[in-house]
C-alpha cells in the first residue's frame, strides 16, 4: 500500500456531540488562534488571509435569542420533518444500494443527521453519514473523499447534502471540485447537491424553493455538534483532513441532539411536501435581478458582501461585520430573530416589501 494511502487511512473521524451512528466528522481538531470578528473581516477584505484560515471564538447565545430559536423550532419542526422525509425519498429514488451521505460542514451537518435518521430509522435503508469540508475558492477535502472510498463506500452511493443555497457559490464549487476529483481518481461520484431550501434555484435537488426560517440556521456550533466551520491553514498537512475547532466550552448550552430529536419525532413516512411546480430557471433569474438591483442601489462593488435569504443573513449577523439588514416585513415571525440580532449589534434595518426574499444582509466594507 502506498505511503500516502496509509496516512489517509490513519486519519480518524472526529466525534462531535452527535451519536457516532448519526454523524462522523471527517475533520481534524486543531488548536485555535482566535480572531475577533472585526479583525477577521479586515484581514479578509484586505486579502491578507482567506476566510478559511481564520476563526473566531463563539460565545453562548443570549437567553432572548435562544428563546427565539426554541420558538422557531416549535413553529417549523413539522414542516422541516416533511421536507426531510421528502428529500430522503428523493435520495432513495436517485441512488441504489447502500447510501453514503456527505454533508457539507457545517450548515449541512444537522440536515445530514436528520436525513441519516430518516433513511435508517424510517425508510430502513443502509446509510452512513460523514460531514466533510468544502471551502469557497479552495475546493472539497479530497483526503476526506479518499477516506470514504477507502472504507468501501461505493462512489455511486455518495450524496452531497447542504441546508440551503442562495447565490449558488458552493453548488458551483462542488460541481467543479467533484469533476476534478473524479478525473484524478478515475471514479464517478455524482456532484449533485441535495438541499432543503433552494431559494436561488441553484441546487440540483431540493425539497422547497421557499425562503423560510430553517431553525438550524439560527445557531452556530450549538446546533452542529459543537464543531466550528472548517479551517484550512498552516496546521493542516497535505494528508490531513481539513481542520476545525471543537467548542467544548459551549457543551452546557448545546442543542444539537435536542434539535434533531425534535424534528425526527415529527417524521412520518406518508407525510411529504407537495410536488414543486416552480421553474428553477425563473428562480435563478429572479435572484440575479435582485443582486444586480442591490449592487446598483446600495453601491456594493463586491457581490460577496451581499447575502440574500434568511439563512445567509443570519450567518452574517452571527459571524461577520454587518452593514445593513434588509427585510421584507418587519415583526414577521420568520425574521424576528434577525431583528433581535440587529438590535443587539446596532445594525440598521430597512423594510423592502417587494423583496423576493425574506431577508438580505449586506456586509460592511471595512476598508473604507
């Protein structure tokens, strides 16, 4: 066996706060050098460091914000359960034999756990779930893919999972990265991306196009197995998995298992979402038109500073330096958590009633 292959096989999956049968993280735990959110944004926008090289230390969400998360979960758990079962059925229709779920850490992680439960416990399928890293402009973790194949999982049984899509940046990254990997390894892994909500019409398979509040989007590591987003810096060797930080200091406020239990308890075999009749092309065109309008009306030169959709807006307010929050309707149940975060961070909020999404966040240009 070649030396490189032996080293990859010696990599061990990381166990987060999920049960191992629910999720194994193909990530390397590293020692964190924490950056403040403000310093991280400065280094990112100035081009000194790539976003994947930096991480900030997460803190406990406030009681008010946690209460909002619990409220949103209660409101939408039945809907999300239907969408997960519908997505699981679509997976079984598109794959034969044993299934290997590869969720994209970390927004895809809780969705992958839910699909793993739906497939194994509800549909009685043979399935394994790993959460792996993909990074914009850096590609997918090929060592993680090598590990999956070395475990005997069939390339034809692999399914990539994420929570949602908006502009389609990760969808494009995935398609390109998997095509490159297939060519280099002479395998045929499908690059299809399965998501719950495809608000921009850029994923391959989706349960809905609606921009609604998927509850797991409200939280960071405390709903994703206490694992950070993936890191690719000097601590990661050529044969290592991409890195992460384990936020063990948040274990007392971890809701990862509670969340998947809540959704799984709502799942029923015959309870599915209605068939989608909306055009994916019209969704993509609508998104492009909206992004062009934002760039023109708000003077945003870098499209990476525009984050459309409730989920992406939430991510901006949690871990970037927001400039403005745009919402379709103030005091709406879907965006009240965003208004709470904006209040806590003194971010101006503007209502745009004809906006095609529930929310959109603009990242501040910190170089001005």
